[in-house]
């Protein structure tokens, strides 16, 4: 009987037990078993450490988007390509950052969550539209493939060189390209989501510089004053069919001086096609050598040209002196002065007018055969030997003309030809559109 099976206290056989079942004496552990036990723990721990280090330092394979397969779910891979859309950032729920990457074989959404997303913003290591990116992450194969970044060191961004251009040369053909330009600040606007739109101009050409809400130090942009001349580098996106500039960082905007803003009048010549009037002005579409343009003519400007008011008709050729401004994100041509070069001298018969298109500015002549006043204005009916026509006069115009508009009077009336509840009517634009015919 082996000694290691004998209790050291009572001398009875105990087998492999560590405590004697007879006297309760704890027995010394065999040296070999103890050694093997600890050795196995050390080896196992070392193996785990080795695997962890290997996983950290080993390079993830570079995969093309076209080669992605559902069996790659949770695989650690690398991808490189061009950022094809402006990044999206949501600071709610801990933060979320994403962008679309195109490697020439397809597109994939790359994302980062919470601390990683916030760190990308804070350390300004995020990419922008048009950047070259090398990124490593975990692939998720759901309805679409997604690549998740778990460390800001897993993304490397290369910013392209900027091409120097004048504002007038920045067109929608430059979408996704990085440019550098110079202009004078005309105005700065902060939107509801705390992003900023800054309008800059140079020699009659204008463009918007857009600063996303999550950019650091964006208050420096709000502090810029009108007439400040700046140099800005950024990428060109297209917003509402027009190019803009998005800098990578606020530091891409440099102040280079100040100058007085002198808005030079720009001449726009064309033939009047259609338009519509609203409370304070008239929108007019004209056909120019460069295509169809729309100008805004305020009624107070229109009324200064009393002799020409009735001649601003469809078919008239007009020179508009305009200046450019932005309204609700869209560029407008606002009329300062206008000169009518030619116009249709023929006054349309009512039957001829009724055969024309809605939205045209037309002129006709007829006798008042009915007149009714309402709270918002007045409705009169005029008649000639070819037919009858309803004329609607809004309250502000009616107050100016009601004293001389009487039953039986013959009028020459110009205005917007339109439809109301399925019936045609002529709507004078200003009081000068109504003349008593002698």
C-alpha cells in the first residue's frame, strides 16, 4: 500500500482523499498534481493573453464591398474608399456618427456609437464628403452590410488638395471635390438645429458656406461681421440643386481683411412668359439667352413705373436691373429698375383672352355690367361684343379704385389670367392696371 494513500495521523488507508474520513486530518497534496494544476492555469491564461494580443496587433484583411458575404457576420475587416455623402451625427442617446463609403465596387454605411462617435467629433478625426478613408471595423450582415468602428484609431482620413477657384466658377459639376475660394461675408444665419449658413460673394457671384451644428468653435463663425473678407476651404455638396461649401473644420475659414459691400446692378434681359402676384410683389418668369429665369418685382417698385405698368405683359421684352439675395435657402433675383423695350400693343378681345394660358399677364377692354363688393375685395363682370369676363379686385386695390368704378364704365384692364373654382378670371396686380377708357 503506497504511503500517499495512508493518513499521516491515524495510519489508515484513505486513497486519493485530501482529508482523512476517519480522523479528519488534512493530508498534504501530492507535488505532481499541484504542479500540473497551476501549470495548466498559467498556460491557459497565457494562451488567452496571446490570443488577445494577436487579435489587437494583427491586420484585418482588406475586403472589397463586392466580395462581402452574409457568412462574414461579426468579422473584423478593413475597407478603403471615398466618402460619398456628408457625414451624419446625432448627439442624442449618447451619440451616433455615420457616413457612406464607396470603394468603386459598391457602397457601405460606416458607423460609430457613443464614446467613439463623440471622440471623433471632439478630436476632429471625422471624414467629410470626398475624403479618402481607410477604416477597420466589425461587419454586420443584416438587410444591408454595416461596418462599425470601435476605436477612433481604426479610421485614417486623407483630405484631398483644394483647387483654387473663383466663386463664379463653382458649379454643380464640382460635387464632391475640395475647393478653396475667397469672398465677402454678406450675412450669417443660425438655423434651428444650431447649424450655420454664411452667404459670401465676389463680383456679383454668391455661394453659401454651411457649418454643421457639431463643428467645434462654430461660434467664431457667428462672430464674423458683415463685409469681412474670408478665404475658405471645403468640399462642394449640392443642396436644392445648387452648390454649397462645407469646410472640414472651422479652422478652414481664414479672415483676410474687410471691405465695403457694393452691390452692382446686374442686367437681365428677356421676354415675359408667365407669373403670379401675391400681397407684396409679383414673380415673373422670363425667357433669356441663358434659359428661363424668375425675377421678383416688389409692388412698390412696380407702382413707380405708372406709365409702363399696363405694358408689362406676356410677350413684352424687358430689361431688368436686378440684385441677388437668398430667401429660405434659395437665390432670388430682385428687380431694382426695369425698362420695357417692346410689348404687345394689341388689346385682346375677351374671347381671345379666354383662349390663352393661365398664368399669363394679359390686357383686355370691356364695359362693367355687374359689380359686387365682398369683404376681401370686389368682383366685377366686363363685357365686349365677343363675351364676358370676371375681374377680381383685392381689397387693397379696390380701396384705391372703387370711387371711379361704376356700372356702365368701360375699362382697360391688365393683370394675371388665372382660374378660380374652375372659372377663368383676370386679377389686376396693382391699381394702375385699371384704366377708365374715355
